[in-house]
């Protein structure tokens, strides 16, 4: 698991699982700290404008809550500034 990035129409969507595989008791925070650093760098480096932040739950083999951030990269270009 890791930081997921994909396009949803014209929005960019960042997804970050809140628990690691097999860590149902949420005991290991080292991996999420690294992915939060990657997310912060990505937001800074792309001049990202956040439109929404939320939590969604995915259910493939196990229930995995994840942070979902939607917005525009290079916001100055997106809004014609």
C-alpha cells in the first residue's frame, strides 16, 4: 500500500490508506508518516489547490479506511491566473 494518485475528470485525487496491510490494530505508524511526507511534497511541488478532504472506506479483502484529497495541480494554470 502507498500513496495513490489518479485523475477523476479534471481533478487529481490523492489516496492514502490509514492502516497497513495486516495492521488491524493500527500499531505501526512509521509507514504512514513517510507517505504523509510524500503527500506534502507532492502538494507543494505541484502548487496543488485542495477542493475536498475526506475519508473513504475500501473493501477488497479487508476494510481499509483511507484519506482522499481532491483538487487541481498547478492551480495557477487551472484558473487562468
